[in-house]
């Protein structure tokens, strides 16, 4: 039986622990909140993250990282992207030397512009062959409700990605493997920025035509930057690209869409952040992606508009102006 440790008892970490347990893995969930951990352990619930949902039997929960990581074959990390370095820095010596490390996070680190797998590899001294990523249309509450979904397990080592895939596959969770770490991680991070912009348009009262325009032009931005970074073009039309983008931009369960919608209705940024009930990664990731794009000489008008509006005080109309005021050209150029 595969032994798995999941670090982070928020919605996605708790859900992924449930996915592993339903697939037959032996799972320990680590969290910093003693109340949430006690509820998972004693009541098979995590009302703070997944209100009203019962978790499968077989998930042990602890606040002790040494207990969580002991003898783990898979170590999955689901903490806020911009805080991961500080949260997990002291755990490196506890990670078993042969464990596959799996990032469940979707972000680009501010300052370093590193993807989350790169941050984990650097902080823990884990070689690329042991690093994997889970991405795709992964709305936690839907998966925790056992609604059918597919996802992507990405990594450069087929044995590592297959271990994670085999340890998560179930009647409702269908993992595919992919060797394109760059494209999968960039898509997962960037789609949050596009979801903020879609939410802004929705909050301003625009309809499906506008939404479809922002999503498709957003995918063009993600693809341009991904190709400049060496990603595979096929990734962006798959689950980690278009699949995750559709789910995050269209769903009211998306924190990034919720935040953007509040801003589109006129809310201040801090009020919009509070309305999400959690971490909307697109807020800070928009800055790191903009900086990364400038390093690569890639044009990212929607990301630029989100940064200008959220961080620089530009009016909410900036997102729409970023689309309609662009020079006319042939699609695909």
C-alpha cells in the first residue's frame, strides 16, 4: 500500500487526501490549525474548508510534520503558493530520501519567478526525477463531492508520475500523465490571473460573449509565454491548459473568479480578498507572471491590465480596454 503525506489542510489539501484514501492509499494529512486537524481525525470532516462534506475513512490527521512525513512514498504539498518556502523550509530533513514530491500548488513565486516544483526542489534539495505536479480542472468541493473529473500528473520521470497516478485513480478521479512540467505549472498559475479578469467582466455586467473572448485571448497569452519558456504546445489545449482555464473562469467556486467579480462590482481589493474566504492566488501571481513575461519579451495585455487595476489603481475598465483597444491583426499572430 502506498503511504502518502499531504501537507496543508485547506480545501484542496483535504480533498487530495480524500482522493488518495479513496484510491486505497494510506494517508496522513498535516495542518497548522489544531481545530481543523482534530475535526478531520475525530469527525471525518473539515467544516472550515469543505463545509457539509464527509471525508472517507482512513485519513489520519496531525499537526506534527515528522509524524505526517514518516515513511511516506508520496509527499503532496498544498499550502499558499507565496508562503510555501517559509512553511516547509524546516521539513526538508523529514522528507524520506526516496519519496516522490508532488506540488498541488498553482503559482509563480514573487521575486524568483520559480514554479512551485522548483521551489520545493530547491528548499528540500529534491532532484528533478522525484518532482511531480498535479494540475487540471481541480475545483476542490466538486472533487470532494466525488463528481467525475480528470487531472494531469506532470513530471520528467515516468516512474514518479505513474506512482502518483496509480495512487489517486478511482471511480471519480481520472489522472493522465504528462512530461511537460513547465507548461502544466505555468497553465495552473496563469489561469488564476485570467479568472480574475473574467470575474471583473462578469461583475461589470457583461455576458457570455465577453467571457468567451477573455478566456480565449487569455489562453493565447498563456500559450505565448509557455512556448517562450520551452513548454509543449499540446499542453495548452489539454486538461492543464484549456480544461483548468474553463473550470476556474466559469465556476462560482473559483476564488479568483469570485475576487474579480467583487472588484468588477466596485469592491476594494481588500474587501474582494475577504469575499473569497481563502487565498486567491491570482492577485500576487499576476505580478510575478508580468515580470516573467517582460524578462522573456512576451506580450501579456490581460495580465498587464489585471496588475494595473489591482496593484496600481487603474480603473476596472482597464481589463476590457486591454482587449478592445489592441491593434487589429490576424488571429494567431
